[in-house]
């Protein structure tokens, strides 16, 4: 921070953690998006396991700075010591039963988790951070909602066929599972022909999805997200963990700039892609240029 000429206040920054089966990456994100994100560790050979998260937080002295953290739900589960995979109690805020599908559209209030005790309610390790230190990036909620929508579409309909033709470079397996990235979703949202190819039920869900992306998962927090929940249920979508958060834990979402979180994902991905790829500039120089926003 001294080199970047920033006055460092840990309360004004949060950690964005991204992991995969073979790597672990972390950046510091300014809450107001006033400063560019600052990459911290990048381990190309560390797996997404509890021990890696514990080592990471120790190396960057998280106990001293006590940053808030944001990441996808898998990263959050690792940080809180929870069991991965399709588990019964996968919500870290309450005792929501993910397998009780008959009552998902009936009950909205569930007993709160009083503790994260190893051996109870799908908790396997001591939590590394407190639940109130967690942010949930809007981008990951958007990807999850898109996945829930595509998985229940009519696979013989024009709308689903249009997806395969539009994204011909995407495998059929990914399309069937609704696995899309942010730029693809934005491109689809601007395609008016896609709206016309959907049947009435699918169109209602899709229009609600576009409204929530614009008016709720962005910088403005309008109260029209209930339209999406109603249309999703009418289409027969399962209540995933991300829909559960929208339905039962809206008060948990912190007042953090959605734009800053989204930009962090973009800059941080670009930074490490440049770092790993062969370029004429030296790797430290390329990384520094990305940090500085050039």
C-alpha cells in the first residue's frame, strides 16, 4: 500500500478468493471501487481444500487485519469448515434442509445456526472465519440463477435449441447444465430474438431474471426480486442454495458495491492470465501494469 501510495485501512478492503482443483488465487478489493484490486497470493499447485485455506489465511495474517471475504459458495463452505457436495444442511446461516423439496416453496423461515460445531449439521472442521465476515458476490448469484433456469427448460423447444446454435463453441453438456459465464449471459440478455423463441412460461422467467440482474443484483436494490421467485416456482425450478438466500436471507447481503465485486473478478482474472501467459514484458511488469489499471 505504501508503494501504491494508498492509506491502508483494513475496513475499506475485502478479500476475494477464487479456487479451482489445481490453483488458489486471492486479491484485495476496495469496497468503494476507488482503487484497483491488488493481487496477493497465487498458488498454481494448491487444491481447493480446507488445509489450503487455513494456510492461506495464516500467510496473509488475516487474524491481524480481519478483512471481510467474498467468494463463491464452495470457497465460503471451505472457509467455514463445512462439508462440500450435495449435503442436507448446506446453508451456513440456518438449518435449511436442501433435500426437503416438498416444503421448499412453503417454508421461508428456518431455525438459525447457533454455532458451526465440527460433527454437527454437515460441519467437518473448525471455521476459519466468522459467518458475518462473508460477502456473497452478485455475479455468482447471477450464474446460479441462470443455471437453475436452463436446467428446467424444454429441451425440445426453440429456446433451448437457440442456445446451442448461438453458443456453438460451448459443449452440449455445459449447455444442458446451464453453465454459462458472465459475458455470455450479458450477450443473451441483449438478444431480442431469444425472447421470442421462448414459450410463455420460459419467457416470464427470463424477463424476471433480466429485471433482477438490472435492478437488484446491480448497484440499485429494487424490491422486484419477488417476481423472479414466483416465476421460477411456476416453471418448476428447484430451490437451489442461491435462490434460498434470496428468499430467506436478504438481510444478510451487505451494502457493498456490486460493481466493485464484478470488476474484481474481471481484473483479477486478467492479471493472472497475463502473468501465466508468455508475453514480451517481464512477468512482474505485466502484473504491476494490471494492478495499476493499464
